[in-house]
């Protein structure tokens, strides 16, 4: 069985721990490889490589860094189908979805190619008599990225292009469920000309994570995952004097007002609820139908859902399997609980006939109606292809549902009323808002991040906030001495 290694100094590193975990193809249930699980010593070895490479990379010109970044972008663009195939083989999402993930990540690479403009400081001549002042931004050092299983390429690419372009070195800890994409990316960086030690991959579990959170050589942590783990990452890393952006879980609502285009809304709910088998932090899992439109809207969603084909992501399928058997069973148990609590199962994914291996981790798209706010299918982040319909009478009731929810990642409103849309975007307590857009993931030059329990730390991902996260400010005050420098004066410096 192939053992998937770590990566440091532009070459594979097998480590010394000797333990590993299985990597599975979700469409067949077959174990395809083993991934090395780092010991504390392994983690320190990888971190030391990043620390050793930092001074030289920090002092590499912005022009040279940008050239390497452009080269990486060109290689990625030419070969992104390879990366998409790797993602499908370990995550299970269909190939078109995997390719879309890579393309969205590439947007951040392209954004980071403009780092020269983004790092420009400012200067004031003669701020005081013959004294000049300048502000500059500098890299912070080796940084750790801890990424989730659902986006093995896009989520790491929210962070590392900007970190590297700004002059930092990187240790990426991918999910042990989907470890190969990170190695493919590492090899591509090497081919693009990135010096050894600038981009490193640390495979592993909690042992590897804890070393990243506590090792003094790591200056910042970027994390995406569940809310309990995000909180743990934030509390642990900040206690060890690190910058942290920890993006947590979500329970994304979509409000459909009576004046909305119901065909558009139905299409959007199917796409946002069941794409990638619902394993997206920006998936819509709660549809809030306002007024008397619910029966018609649910019928339209049902018709569209029944037309979906679940199967192997390499075939002609709309939706692939879930990432693991344990997760499939957990999501299925939520459907059981919702049905037992009184929800109407309009479309039942538990009985899906999938076009894939008999041991694949299959669960079809599921539509639940008459869901109430005390049911676990509503209160919990399910992270699967389950769309719950909650019926309310008014806009105010819908807004209260969202604002009282502990999560605040993404939301959407469907309406043809500009005033209602403007009011919603102003009043809703959520970090990313879509108006007739079901998955409002911003482009790379805006920042991605939620509110409330969906984000720990005050800095969102990518965009200008990402540039600021991976750099720190410095102000330089300069005076070139002349014969009349003024002599000794113990008073507090004053401007003149």
C-alpha cells in the first residue's frame, strides 16, 4: 500500500513516526493508500525547514517572488484537470465541481500576483523639519495552514498564495482524509521555481495540529473547519502569541419572499443545497419560505431534486458520495431524527440507487418540509445533502430566525423588491450576503469570512484583509544629520 508522505525542502519526507491512516475512495469504499501521521518530532522537522527558509525568502525581491507566482499560476492553469481528478478520487465530489474548486482557488493566486501594488507603503517628506516618515509592511514569518476535507485545493489557496507572495514561508496541514492534493500542489511550486522550504506539507492528525498551534517558530495560523475545533485552534494559538484566523461552521439560511421568481429560487436551492453533497460551509441548509408560497416552492424543488443523478464523480453524475461511511451514517441519522420529530420527508435520499460501487458512501439529496426550529436537522450543522424548509409568515420572522442563530457565515434572499433586499443586507447579522445569489462566495479581491460562531479572530480570508493578516506594519522615521542637529535635549520629541 502506498504511503503518502510529508513534503519539506522541495522533496518528500517519510517521517519517523511509522503510523498512518487509510485514504479511501468514497465512490467505492476501497482503501487506496495510507497517509503518514506525523509525530511531534516529524512536525518539528517540517516547521524547522520553513523557519530556516524564511530569512532568504523574506529578502527575495518582490519582482522575483511575483515571477515565481506567475509561473505557478500558468502551471496550475495548464494542469488543473489533474488536480481535479485527485480531489474527486479522495473527496468524492463530481469532476466538474472539483474543477470549479480549483478555478476559484486560482483566483486567489491571480490576486496575489499583484502583491507589489498591495504591499506598497506610504511616505511623508518633512513630517517634522528635515524628518521623513514612511510606513511599510513586512512578512511575519513561517505560518501554518490547517485545511478541511471538503475543499482540498481551494481553501489552502485562500491563504498560501498571499502568504508566499508577501514573503512568508508556509506549513500546510491538510485533512488526512484528502492528503494527496497538497503534495501535488507542493510539487507544482517546486516546478515553478519556489525555493526549498518555502512551501511545506505536514500530514497528520491532532499531534501535528497541536505542534503548529504551540511551536514558537509559527507566527500565524489560518484554519477552516467546524466551530468547536475553530474555537480550540483560536484559544490555543492565541495563548501562544500567534495571529489566528479560524473559520468555523455554518447554518446558512435562504429567505424566499412571496414576490420572488420561484423557478429561480427552486433552481438555486437545489444547486446550493445539494452541490458537493452538501459538504460546503456555504451550502444552504435552511430554506425559509415566507407567506403562502411554500407549497408551490417545495413542489418545484421536489421536481428538480428527483431529476438529480447520484453516483461516481468520474461518471455522468450530478452529485457524488459523502466523504466517509461514518459521515454518511451521521447525516442519515439526522434525517431519521427529523422524520421522528414530525418533519415531512418530501424526497428521501436514504433509499438512493447510486451509479457507483456497492460499498460507496451514498446518500441522495433529501428534502424535508415543515421543519421547526427545535429539531436537530435545523439546529445542527449537518454538512450533507439535506435541505430543510421552515415556514414563516413574515419577513421579520425570517430575519429573526437568522439573527438569533449562533452561526453567521452566509445567507441569501430571493426577491424582486429592491427595498426589501437593501433592508435585508443592512439588517442581517451574517458576514456574506447574497441577493438572488444562493452561494455568495466573494471573489479573491474581496474577503471571505462569517460572523458570530463562524469566525474566531477579526480577520477574514484573502482580499486585502488577507494581505494585512500575513504582514505587519512598521513605521520608519528618518533624519539625515547636518551640522546644526540641535545638540542635547531630554524633552519629549515634538514636531516643528
